[in-house]
């Protein structure tokens, strides 16, 4: 997996260096461990996520969802359009 932060600036020169030097790039799995820990904490109820969700809309009301986002502005954190 490529890190968009470290490779985005000068992608061609980095790939050239990797090829010329026959290097293997590896991303540390710190992010993966952090993600897994966050999922665990949320699953265990130790992190409350409900206040982050502004609203849910069924798929057939997707336009209402966009109108809600426009009307709420900065007060809307996460709006879901439920497809199932």
C-alpha cells in the first residue's frame, strides 16, 4: 500500500529511485493497528459515535439528503444514504 502523503509530491522520481536501486517499499502497519483498535473500541461501546451522525436517508430520498446537508452547513457532520 502506498502512502499518498509521502509519494504524492514527486511520484516519478521516487519510482525511478526504487527501480534504479531495486528497493522494496513497505508501509508500516501502524495505521492498520490503529484502525483495528478503533474498530474494537467502537464495537465494545467505549467510543460513542452516535453524535457524529447527523441523519439517515433512504436511497429514494437522496435529494432530500443533499438539501439537508446544504441547509445544515457546518452543523452536519455525517449524513448517510442507506442503500439497503
